[in-house]
C-alpha cells in the first residue's frame, strides 16, 4: 500500500469536503434572516472539519494528529446539532438535512476509527 503523503489522500478529508459542500447547498434553503445566524455557524463548523484534519496531518506527529482529529469530531457534532435546529425550525427540507446528518454519522465513525488506529 502506498504511503500517504498528503491530507488530500485521506478518505476522511475527502468525505469532510463533500459534507461541507452538501451543507453549503443546504443552507441556500434557509430564510434570509438566518444568513448571519445559523447559516454562518453551520457553514463554519462544516468547513472546520476538513481544515482540522488537514492541519493535524501537517503536524507530523501522531499525538498531534489525534488531537486535531478530536477537534474535527467536535466540529462534526456541532454540524449535527445545527442541522437538527434547522430541521426543527423548518428552515430547510427535512430530507435534505437528514441526508447531511447521515453523512455526518458516517464521517464521524470513519474519523473515530482512523483516530483509534493512530497509536504512538
């Protein structure tokens, strides 16, 4: 198996980018008054997931990488919470938001598994 030389090669980073783009599409459904409230928070949290993965990869030590994967998991949980608020507030189509939540669950599981594989 080839050695990973870039965060771009990590499936968790690729999926995090995908989730961020899905969230960006979803918030287009939000009412205008939510533009600088929930929409902004949701997009920032979604963008932070791949950003933390790439930053952790760039730290070059497993303990540092694990720490940043933990940050990515925290941001992912924040995305899930903001999605739930959007659903309950009827800011978007529920099916679209639930699709994002499912992507969040899968990504979180992948990050947790990857994080636990980094020992030392």
